[in-house]
C-alpha cells in the first residue's frame, strides 16, 4: 500500500526488473493511461497504449507492435482486460486498482496463461478502500497471501455499507460526556441567568443528539457551548461556581456512564 507520489517510482522499479519481458500496466482512465505512457516513454521504455479513445486501426497497430516485441510495455485501460488474446505476458501491473474484484480478476488473467507462469502486482492506495474487503476475501478463497497492511486495515474487515458490531470506542464516550456537560450547563444558565443564555447554542446541542456518532462534530459543538457557558459576558460569579461543581460531578460519575453505554 503506497501513497500517491510513491506509485511512479515503484512502477519504474517493477519495470526495471522485467529485463526484455513484456508487461501490461493497467490504468482506470484514458487520461491516466496516456499520462503514464508519456512518463514511461520519457524514462526510455518501449511503450504503447491501448484504450477506448483510440480508433480500431490505432488499436491494431499497438497490439501488433506489442506482439512483435517492438514495444514490451502496454499501458491499457480495461479494453485490454477482456476478450483480447495477448500471449506470453510476464507481468501484469495494476497501477490503479479497478472498482470491482471481477475486473481485477480479468486483468490479472492476462498473465500466466497456457500453463506458463506470470506475476501480477497491484498498487493499492487509501483511495481504494471500497474494494479492500472483497479483495481480501478473494485472496483468502484462492489461498493467496494477504498483504499485512491490507489484512490490518479497518476497511478490509467489514463489507462497504455495513455497520460493524463493535462496542463504543473511548472517543464515543468522551463525546457523550461533553455533550451532556454542555447541555446541562446551558440548562442551568437558562434557569439562573436567562438574559445571558444563548438559546440558539442550546437548541444546536439538543439537535446534535441524533448525530452524536460523529465524534468530531459533537465535540466541536459541545466545546462551543462550554465556552459560551463559562465565559458569559457579565455573568454573576455564582454561575461559574455552579458550572464548575456540575463539571466535577459529571466527571466523578464517568465510570458509571462508561458502564451504562458500553
């Protein structure tokens, strides 16, 4: 798993290890394919392209040059992933991971054909998390090794769109405590100093109850309210004393809250 700037140097290294053998470099779009072909050409590789933006004549010229070894690197989109027979491909490189495991299977099927051996390499980034789960499951079913970074990544453990059944994390509990603290403080402000209470802030906090799973939003909202509570302009001193006493009471009861919401 790489960062985006690391992909081209890694591709360069993989192609250097080819020797005089052939390789297909798969990209997801015509624009990306043309850009990678230009990069490789400038680095001195014998490269041609194959994608849907080319005419039938241009495609045939590219394929013929690749088969005759005039070019030993073919940069292609999924046009070359299905139905095109190109024998003796030593290495298939997914420079960009496709959006589905089915297309991934068709791509890597271009190598190791007719009883011959071949290598398939896929460059993953954090932009590909939607396919992490399916890719991991496919590798397990095929008894292929699962890269450690993929195996450990959170996105590979749950199918996209599903809600993992896990206990609340510590951040969830902290968000709940902050939300409760801000709400109670605003309520006390309303009772003891109605003119100073900022009712919109109180309404916002109550409205956040349904979406309090978004920890960073809940904490930001509660922090705003807390600042409004402990720094009311012209507030009497007894209000601050009440706020501090309330804070102490809530944090002393934190273990009970954690038990209830575990």
